């Protein structure tokens, strides 16, 4: 609260130093206890990137292990020695899955990008419940700490799916891990709840539902899933903890329980969770593509409603993870049908993006390169998903590397690529600095190659029969496994380059103009970086995808809004650097 | 309403104090809080809905377990608890009304009455738990009631379990045997119940003397029912405890004169929460206690 | 360049021969491949379309000094949007229908199929044939529908033979039934597809699809555990060694002293064993017998209570005269320097009298 009042003073101060949300106030406690959505977003981003780094390290270990059929890192000469060694491998891939899913893919786009941009895109001063937002962040931190604690004592070796009865009987610290994820779940619920209320109640005058940027729509659909699905994983994990601590027996066949029920519960959350991961990514792409095509988004309403449709139907397709576990053929058929039904709106969004590019003026800057990478990779991910959704082919591909390849194309090629795109797109707004466009493009191209070299061989070898979660494998799979490992190393190079130029830009980067890309959404009307209160005056809301009166100003190296007939006059609300200095 | 009536300076003071910087009007803030609270309560319902699903699945697959086990639940204490919760829901609603009217004393009394209701509920429930514990009507391997007499049903299947050396083999890993005996579908693991092989209250003798009203034979996996019973009621009781804690907080704030006709949102939110806690019990009671 | 030497060009051809799926080996492989190839063509078509058009747009409509604004301001076209929604919908519905139709063939077990029992445990497979044979290799008669009744002794496992186009989870507490009709004789590998712990990737089994005559002779050989390759009667500890393998003991108990999920058998017989309840006792014959038949009754300190109960396989009708049980106990004695008369079975190791089968 106190920050709010002091920051208000800051905007009226007559000092030449620019005060913005990053540098005022500067104390550590003012960051850790901040109620400012932007700071919370930046903290999510920082921690999320750290988690991504650890998860990525695990991925590199996994890929290195799989260089040779017998296992390069974890191996043994006797069968018992192999069991001991492979258990460590299993812990590594479990950690990779848990970190990437629960600590990066699910929370980071809403937590980091959503928190930072949502109120700005809406024209609001903050999210509806800033304190809850902070609690959400600290729940996230506690969840991560608990999970890391389990890593020190003896990480779970259950796979990220925690299938019973293995997760009940293994001697690793599953309870720690599961409690951590339980907390992460609450963090996710509170974030979703916060966003829904924000979108409903904190829109300024003029921001009607159909003037909301599409990322807001996507976040809205995502939040609805977070609120509706996460409690189910909460109770599932609670039951799993009780299984291990008290032997409650609901999921344990040895006590008369039903292990398949666990799978239903788990996927009732975890399939919609896939949409928690991909919908905001689609929202990001819907923001980037029109800006860099200098053209209004094509089929706004379709994209907005398809997000909601995907969110809704996405709740009824969880059973497609259980085609080979013995559920009845009727259920299999229903789930397969609904899966195809939800595939169509996801796929058709791609056509909308292509139509947006048609006859545009396409600027191939780094964020746009990521958006195009997204289109290509998500297409491959989606089409391989079609094969898995069909019942007869799923029987021969279930639990193989084909599935691994498929969901990495969607999750990495989709969500992570979009996340990186979003970071590049909003980087100037977040930190007020520009990064090196040259190195940005180089890293994007390398990453794109790396992703394909990593995951395409996995599709091939999976179709040929290699099962997933194998610490060792049959020799005939080796060429593909090796290619995949080389791809993983290429990705590592791309990420190192990225880390280098982004960190460089933080300290040495050129100062960013208010609107470097020519975006028409409201966040670009604020200075870079924005002040504590986001908008000094209530913003005037127009069409978020109308670029007709934004022109490039070489002096600023950014875009400014020129007054034209029949359009809102924003120019006066854009604080120019000169104006601000002498304000 | 509050906009129409000119506010006293004190009320304006309260309003200003409680308006966060990012809201434009108290109305907007109140509505946001209320929407947030409704969403949160929706997630609470969904949390329980998972358990209701588990209940439904097991009841559909094994109705015999539920019929057999429910006879051990004391429906009278369940009914008393239902009435207690209903009346506490009433006092809570009344408290919100009094808070809107600015009657602090009345609000305090209502809060105390509601808390008392919650605590009575917990006490009765705690006694029930204790009773179940004494009778070893617990979950998993801890389910081990004395079926030998007292008009309670006895077990016949115990003999189906392989018995060697006088003690039962551990449950874990035993079910494949029954599997190989050719039982399809869900394999029923044998019970851990003491075989009561000798003595006057042994299996066969007293089975014949069973009253006809009770199922003569204990089905397999009765422990599943008690697992579900303890999880559902336990999670609900946890919510009651949280509710009582929130009432305490409200009571302190009431006595501190925090609330008035213009600002009573926390009372309203806790009231909503308490309503949901009541409502969940209204489902739990018939589903668990009134199976017959 | 060890990597290049490893590249098996024949393997490459195999993999790409039937559009990336392994060559068809069972009666429904062909159907699966039809659907796969259909999806493949659809996939290639749309990938090329989307990637091609996107890249072409990037070049054709790139931002230049002359083209700073979009040429077109059309942002909505209902007929177009409906068209590109309906066409994919029709295609995926065709895929759904084909998938469901073929799946029903996989899912419907024909009447009168030959029955083989499959038992999965950490981390081995055992197969039981109608003649009582138990083996670790799955023998399948060619051109004969075979129903597999699968059970798991501990956790989830996955029965997965890529070439035979069949996969099913093995869920503990249930009997999972599938069927196979292997039409191409040959050797295949069964891999566990559902994650089951440390030995998951080692949980493989050989699968042999062969003519009915070869099959009958193989399972007859497997049924006779008492005779060696030359027809001589084996000493019981040799029989026990076979059972150690086929009953899956080797998954948890080593015979070289290394620690596994269960206690090692090396120097077990006759030694002193520390129990979980604090007492210690001597591993004599009676103890070994009880520990195999009802492992949960006396728990050894430091080991989890996870061993399945073997009283059905090793007592009663399945093992008249406890010969198999004694064979295993003889085997334990044979790897124990500590063995003494109290730990040895009451029947002699060497087959002095003709073994009763």
C-alpha cells in the first residue's frame, strides 16, 4: 500500500531521473513484498527462467544418457547395478517433466507474461487482488522449494504423471514433490481467479469485451481452466499424499482401490492443463503476428471464441490418454471424437494467422521469427496429434517416443517458443532496453533448427517402436537417438546465445522507445518501462489492431500515433522521452 | 444504495480507508471481491466434486460395500450435526443482515452463535471419529472391526484367504492369487479381518444366528468405504475449522468497530463461505449416512 | 567415427519401408498402416501448405520502404472462415471413423482363440501356456488367433510389440485381455511400455511367432523343466535355477551378493537373518519355504513388503509334492556356502529315482 502512495509522488517529482516501476523504490523488500503486478511478473519470469534452466539441464542429461544404447551416464555391468543406475535416470526424467510442466509451462505465461501485460493491455492500474497475486507468487516459490527439497533428499522417480500404484510403493520422496505441486496448484488457482475478476471488473470505460486484445481473451479462457480444473488435481494429489502417509487405499489395488481412477483424476486436470499451456501461447502469437504484419488480425471474433470453445471442450477429452488402459470401447470412441472436435478450432487459428499475414507488410524482427517458428512447429505438433487421437493408430504409438516427439513439438515448439517470442516482444516494455536484433535472429534460427533436429527423430523412432522413459534401448534406435541428442545440444547453444544478449541488453542495451514495434494495444501508450501506476490518465481505448495511424519515427526509432480523422487522438497521451525529462 | 444517501464523515472515512488504489469506486471493489469469492467457492466445490466422483465410481461398482458399511454410521449424530450446521447457517445470514444495518452488538452475538454451531459440529464429529477408531472402523489395513458378536455381522470369506501358520499374510501383493482363482474385473483382495477360527463366536456358528436385517456376509473391501468416509468428512471438517477461525477474525474486527453499513464486505464473504460449507454437508449427510 | 559405424543402413530402410511403422506382423497391422499412411499424407499436405504459404507470404509481403502499411484491410471473411473450418472437420471425422472401425477389430477378441497367460512383474514377463509350461519367451502360433490374459503382480506395466501392432496396459488388480494373430513368422521383441520403475527399460521379452508344429514342440520343451538338453534328469538345483528365471525371482534377488529389491540369495541358506520385528532367526528349510510361499509373514529388516505371494504357483495342484519349491530351495542352498542340513530340503538334490512329472 505504501508503495502506491510513494509511487504516485514519484510521477510528479521534478527530478531528471526517470522513475519507473523497476527503479523506484529500490529496496529488496520493496521487490519481495511488492503488490505491483509488473514486479510480480518480473519475479515470476526470473524464477521461471531459473526453473527452465534446471529443467533444461535435466533434458541435456537425459539426452546425453541416451547417446548409447546401454546408457552413457547411468549404466552398470550387472543387472542389479543397472537397476540402481537407471533409478537415477528415472529421477532425472521425472524432475525434467515436473519442473517443465508444473513450474514452467503452466505457471510462467500467466504468471510472468500475463501478470506483466494483462492490466496494461486492459488499461487497468493493477490486477483485482494485488495481495492475492503476491500470495500466489510466494506459493509458487514455496512449491518450487519443496520440490527442490525432494531433489536433495531423493527425488521422486515416478514420472511427472505419478501413476499409482508405482507412486505409492516407490521409496523416493514422493510426498515432498507432491506437496510442492499441491502448492503450485493453489498458486495457479489464485492467479486464474485474479485474472478473471480483473478482466470482468477492471476494464476502463470503452474497453468492451470485443476491444480486448486477443491475449486477454486467451488468458481469460486459460484462467477459467485454471480455476475449474486445478482443484481436481489438488484433491488427487491430496489423496496420493494420504495414500502414502496413511494408506487410505483409494488408488491402491493392494487395498482394493482402483489405479485407473487415479489416471482419470489426473488427466481430468492434466489434459485441460495442456490448454492452460497452449492457449496463452496462441494469444501471444495473435498479438505478435498482426503487429509485425502491420495488418488487422483476421477473424478476431473467431479467434476469441475458439479460445473459449477449446477451453470448454478441452475438459471432456482427458480419456484419450487412457486408450490402452482398458476403458470400454464406447468411452474410447467418445473421447476420440471429442479430441478431433477440439483439434479443429486449434488448427483453424493457424489459418487465421496466415490470413492476417496475407497482403500485410511483414517485418521479420525477432518476435515475428518466433511467431513463424510457432506456426511451423505447432503445425507439426498438431498433425502428429491427429494420429494419436485416432484409436487404431494410438494403439501402436501410445507411450512411445512418437508421443514424446508430439508433445514436445506442441509444448516446446508451441508454448516455449511463444513464451520466448513474448519475452522478446515485451522485453523493451519490461526493461526499457532493446536487445541486439542481429543476435536475436541468429538465436531464433539456431533454436528452430535445434528443435527440429531434437524432436523429429523422436517421431521417427517412436513410430518404429521405441517406448518412452527408457534408460537403455535396442541398438537399432541409436542413430535417431543420437541425432536427437545433437539437436538438444544445438538448442543449448541457442539458449546460451539468448541469455548472453538479453543479459547484455539489460545493462548495456539501447534505451527503448515507448512503442518500438508499432503495437496498437494500450501497453505501448505507456513509457518503457511503465510507471508504478501504469497509466497516469485513464487511457482512451480504440481498436487494438488498427495500425493505420501509427507511423515510424526514425528519430525515436519507434512508432508514434498521428492524429487522423475519425480516430482517437493518442498522441497527447504518449509521454515522449523529452517531455518526460522536463515534465 | 449507499450512493443515494449522503454519508456521514465517519462512513466516508471508512470507505476511503478500505478503497485500494487500483479501484475507482467502492462499488467496483465490493463487486470484484464478491466475484472473486464466488470463484473461490466454485473451486472449493470442485475440490469436493473430485471426492464425490470417487464416491460415485465406487458406489456404482460396489454397492454392496456401501450398503454393508453404512450401517455402522450413526445417522442420529449425523442428523444432529445437520441441524446444528443449518442453524449456524441461519445465524450467519442473520449476522450479515445485522452488519448491513450497522448493529455491531447483534453481529457479534450472531458470530458467536455461528462459531458455537461450528464447534458443536466439530465436537460431535470428533466423537464419531473416536467411536470409529475404537471399533477399528478405519481405512486401508487399519480396518479391523470385531465382527464376532454384539449383533454385528460376521465374516465368511475370511476362509478364502490362505492361512498358514496362524497369521494372515500381509495384504500387499496378495491379490494376484485371487486373480488366478479366476475372478474377473476388480480383484477383491481378501480381508485382513481376524479369522476368529475358534471359540463360541467363530465364523460359522454365529453366521447362522445373524439377524436377518443385516447383510449376513461382509463384502470385500469395506475399508474403501471408510477411506472415502474419512477423506470426505475430514476435508469438510477442515473447512469448518477454517470457518471458525474466520469467525474469530471477524469477531475481533467487529469488536474493533471495523464494520458499518457501508463496509461489511468481509462479513459477506465469510457468510458465503459458511454457506458453501453448510451446503457440502447437506450432500455428505445423505450420501454417507442415509444409504439404506 | 563410432557413430557412423553404428548407422545401420538396413535398419534405416526397415524404418522407412512402411512409411515409418515397422513391417506388418499381425492380422490388424495392415489396417493400422492404412490409417497411418492416410494420416501421413494428410499431415504432409497440410505441413507443406502451411509452411509453404507462410514462407511465401514472408517474402512476397515483406516490409519495405514502399510497403510500410498493409495492402488490404480485410479482417473478416465468413465464407472463407467456414470453408477452412469445415474441410479439416471432414478430414478429421474420416480419420476418427477409420480409427474407430479398425480399433474395434483390435478390441474384439474372436471366439475360440488359443489362450496364453501373461504375468508382468518388476521387471520380467512370464507366459503360461495351457499345457502348464511357463517361459520367459512368448511363443505364438502363426495364423492362429491367440488371446492373452494379462495380469500384473505389482505396478502398471505395458504389453507392447511394435511389429504386431498391439499395445495394452497391464493394470494390477484386473485381468487385461487382448488378442493377436501373428501372420508373419519371426522373432520380435516385447517391450514394457508403461513406466514401472528402475528396470523399466530392461523389461523386455523375446517373442517368437512360429508354425503350429514348432510352437507345440517349444511349449512342450518349456513344460518339461526336469530334463536337460540331452534328455537326462537334472539335479534339482539346476531346475531351481530355471525357475529362478521363469518365476521372475531374478528381478529382485541377486545370486552374486549385490543388493536388490529383496535380499540376495548368496549365502542366504543357513545364515542368520535379521527380521523387521527385531528378532533374528536362522534361514532354515522351514523359513525359506514360508518366505517363498507367504513372503509378507516374516519381513526381513531393511526390505519393503512388495514380494508377491507364490503359494498358488508353488503349492497344491500347481506343484504336487512341492518339487518345484524344493528345487528353488536347493538352488538357494547351491549358492550358499553357509548351507547346512537344516537348510536343505528333505528330498535329495540328485535325481536318483526317475522324476515324476
